[in-house]
């Protein structure tokens, strides 16, 4: 490599090799920054409106590179006609997972210190993952003003069901839930869904118009294959696309790093002296054999293949970026667990697999069926059969809503790996979402009836 000239300037000797291309340091950085800039320029949403950005930061190499890059785009370019910075303001958001992974202890403080000293123009926010169980979480996330009677009622019920048994802390709840999920694939999925839900909620609370995710093209390729294997084909354009606009009414998701390889991130960080800011990621897949989860297996497969065939990742990523959302997607509905839109009528063909039920009292008075010994049913026993000998909710619970009707296919499948009463241990936002959507549906039906009546009268 030492004797190869840089493919761009042709004058310098190359120092960086990417696939079959050789760069000098300067040209490498120029190309790298160019990819980020062109991804921002390609965003239709940013073209319409420059706004506050939430930078999702795990502390891994990609997110550290993203912080550095973004900070350079927060200044106004003097050559630009419009005197607005590409990113006018940004907040770094870290979800602290140390309750689940003790190895992550202190990573949040390290990130905070780093942001405060190196990026004074960015603000820093850290939220512990167990806060997802905070009864107040959903409310704060939605920026709900004042009190809401329905909401108070729901919180009451959840607090009853969650605190009656013991004085568990939210950390206990988080650990308990994950300890009761048997497969790593289902764990990884749920853990990601919590993170995403939290990021979305925090972005709304902070008044951010955008969430920047630091997925590299290597991560994109792994995500695409593993998510399809997980039964997530339907929402794949939202999971891997450059820009997700219109899916979460007020927040646009952008993946500005999606054209950079993991290797490029490492190189960029090294050249800017920020590689020591990286916290090595740690989760269930770390130090585990490839067969421990679908994602871990896919990672092993793609990274291995890419070693011998260096265009593997870029080919998969390019294919992924061509995917567009299905035309029949109903954006008014989204999965109660993963927040993604889902295909209609899954419950119809999966009716025989009932996971659990959410109780639905008459009128607006509604609660989740989280009583002990009720409805904690697994897929196999058709829900609601625990202890009750299949007699349905044994207490005076009235009609029930099927949780499956509010979940995407993939989340439904994951529930089969929930042991014991793990379904009942899900955080309040899941029940809240079922409740909201159920009420919306009823409202829609009522309006429809009225419209038909009106038609008949004429
Ligand atoms: Zn060069
Ligand atoms: Zn889902």
C-alpha cells in the first residue's frame, strides 16, 4: 500500500485503503465528510426545515464520529446564501443501559464529560433505561398538559398491578422482564424497541424535529438481513432507510452515516484523535457465539463474507436503500411495542396464537388485564387461561382486547419467548398505546356509523 498514490489527488502517497481504493489522509476525510453532507442534502425534510436535532449516542465508534461530524455542520457556511446552519442546534442523548449490563457502568458520565469539554455547542442528556417503567414516562414523553382523567386512571391501574406485589424498583422491573425472556433474539429486539421508544419520547419532549441515528453501512446491512429474518420485512424501509419522514408525525429519523463502513468510522475517529472517546458496546451478543441470536449470527455472516468479498456490505446497503414503504401502509396505526407501522389483518391469520389479553371495561373505563393469575397466558395456552382452566378472565373483568391486534408480526412472534408472566411486566407505554389505539378505533367506528346514517337520511 505504501507505494500506491492517492486515487483522488494523485500526488500524495496513500495511507488508507478502503475496499480496492487508496486514499491519503486528507482525501479520505474529505470523502468521508462529503458522504455525510450529501446525506443531509438528500433529506427532503431538512430541505424544507432546518431544526433541532437529537443525536442518538451509544458511545460506539459510529456515534462518536457522528457527534464530531455534526458539530462541524452547526456553523454557518459563509458561502451559503441562506445564513442558516445545516444543523442549527443539537442535543446528545444517551440511554444508560448499565442496569442491564454492568460493564456499561460509568459510560454515561464519561460521555457527558467528553461532550462538555469537546463540544460546548451541544447539550447532553442521559436517561436510564429503567425510566421506561416510570409511570410518568409516557405522559412526559407526550408533553401532555394538565391532567387527563383517562390517563390518571390507567396509571392508577398500572401502579396497582406493578406495586401491589412488592416494592420493586424500576431497575428490578427492567431486570426481571429481561430475565424472563428466554431467547437472545427476543431480548435484543425488545431492548432496541425500548431504546427507540425512549429516543422518540425524549426528542418530542425536547422539541427536536430530527433524530440522527449513527447506523453505519455495515450495521445497515446486518440490520436488513436480521430484521427480515425476524419477520420485520414490512417495516424494513423504516428500519434502515436514510430518511423516515411521516411515520412519527412530528419527528423525522435520519441516518446520515449510512454510507460509511465501520472501518471508515474507526479511521475517521483515529485521524481526529477521538478514538479514545469510544465506549466499547456491550450487550447480550458480546462475547457470545454466533448462534446466540439471529442478529449475532447475521453479523458473523456478513462481516465474514465482507472480509473475502469487500463489496458485500455496500451491495446489501445499496439494495436496502432502494426499498420503499408498501403503498397500503396505514400510518395511523403502529405496533404497541416497537412503534413501527404494521400490516393490516395479521390477527386474522394468526388468530389461533393468542398471547395475552388486555381487559376492556364497558364505556371509556378501561384497564389492562394485569391482575395476578389472569391473562399471563403464553402463546400456547391461548392467553387468559392461566390457572383459570381456560375459563377466560376469571374475575369480573368484562370484555377483553387482544394484545395481538396491536402488535406487528415480529413482536407477536417474540412474545413466544416470554416466560412466566413477562408479558405483564412490559412497561406502561405498551398498555397506554393499546388503550389509545383501541379508543381511536372505537371513535372512528362511531363516526363512520354517523356518516352512514347521514347518507341514509338523504
Ligand atoms: Zn489524496
Ligand atoms: Zn412491533
